[in-house]
């Protein structure tokens, strides 16, 4: 049975509009139109054309035809045109995550070898002795696996971002770190923001020591580095849909910091400095510091760990003539008497402080009368 339409000769919108939205924010709108076959016009709808404001709802910045429309003969005197258009319902997209098994590692920096670190969680760290090319003791960076030491002791969220942007825009490849979580595999505990406090008796952190030498250990968080793993792009005319995935680069690690060992004395003393007969011409003299006498200030200790004591020992052969201590790296205005003129003496100096450090470069200048 044939049908004759006695209305408009233009394209007539059909009541079968389809709207689909996707995780990325992409919005597909599909609409059928029909027109009398003897009045059909194939150039009314073109790729790239914008739908009307009403027809583009719920898109936030319009919907545009893509690709070219499809046409079909309905067999009843009418041609059907199917128009597909794309827009977006947001410009933020969505993020999903996948989990990967990872090591959970702690790093401890030590300025003296042979020290064993233990904290109250469940890991132990022992530094190894090593030397650089010049034969000097080097700073050690030991790594310790947390939570039992299993290579899959942790789980980490890896984000996958889906987003729709304008065809001329480029997506940010900065990882949405607020969506990255780190878990203990055995218990499911989320330790993303957990602070790790190393309990190391007899040590202080070298980067946070106040003048009172009473520093507390600072809490550190696990951190992880990521890099782009894959970027997929699908073209929808005026818009492009991106799927960006990351992968972890390296191992989640908590850098507990650098540590130096507390002590009563540093183990460093200057070489003995011999005062020759020429240097001593009287039975007494005064240590005045500066040009007359000085302890090099200061590669014997870290810059922030001030020397708090200097011991001076004056000997003649095996006999001690006198000794004294000053609360400084340089002796000043200290009178020495009871010496024999034109006699050779030896002076040795020990630099004392509250911390150990692995260099030994105290220097003592010759004392003159």
C-alpha cells in the first residue's frame, strides 16, 4: 500500500532521537529525517555542521555532524537521512584505575659506614662499606624492602584518563596523583599518606639539626614516579577522545633521610705539630688563635654540627707538659707556662663534637712565642 504525505516538502524530523554519553564525556546524538523522494535534497546536512541548540542538548558546547549523513530509500516514496553528531557533556573526563603489584622500599642515607638501622615497623637496614675513586668513604644509600620484603608486598593504583577535547587542543599528561593510592598487599592498608618515622637510637638527621642538637626524626611518605605508557586518540570531527594510561617508573620508595651518629667525641685529632727550638724562645706563650694557632674550621664535621670542644696536649718527648680544653674550634687567650726555652715540644689537638663524620682534615699551625 502506497502512502502519500500531504505536508511540507522539506526534511521532517522523526521522533526517534538517540542520545548516548560515554565515560570520557563524549556525547553521541543520532536523529532521523525523512523527505519525499521526488523532492529529496542531499546537501542539507553536511559534516561539520552544528545542530541547533535544542537538538544538541545535553552537550555543553554544541554538537556537530560527523561523519557525513547516511541516506536510505524507505520504499514508500520517502528517503530517510540519518544524522550523527558528537559533542561533550563535560571537559574533565573520567579516571579509572588498575592495580599493579610493586616493591615497597625505604632508603636510608648514612654518613658513616657499619651502622645498623632498625625501626618499629618491620625492616632493618645495614649499610655497606665502600670507597670512591680517591679511596674516601662514600655516602651509602641502602634500600630496604618494607612489609616483609616481598617483591609484590604492595599494590599501587595506576590511573587511566579518558577525556574529550576540541580537535585543536592537546591533553595534559600530568598524572592525576590524587587518584594514586598505595596499599599493603597482605592487609589492604592504604599507606598513601602514612608517615614513616625511623626509630634509630643514637642518631640524628643531618638535614634537620637545630642548635640544641635535639632534633626529632621527620616523618616521610612513600612516593612513586610515573611515565606515560600509552595515548590513544579517536577522531569525532570537531572533538577528539583521548585515553591516556600511565605506568610506574621505578619503585615506590620512602626516603628516610640522611643520618649521622651521635657521640661524645668525634674520632678525629690533628697530627702532632712540633714546636722547634727556633719557635720557642721563652718559658711561656699564649694561644691567641688566628695566625698563631688554629684548627681548620671545619671539614672535620658537617657545617651545621658545630665543634663544641677542642683539646690541646703539649708534650716533651713522652712527658705531658700541659693540656687544656676550650669550647671552640680555635683556642684563644690561653696562657701556657712552665716551658723550657729553646726546647722542642709537640702539640696535638683533638676536635670534639656531638656527632661523628667521616672526614679528617683538622689542621694546626705552628705556634710562635
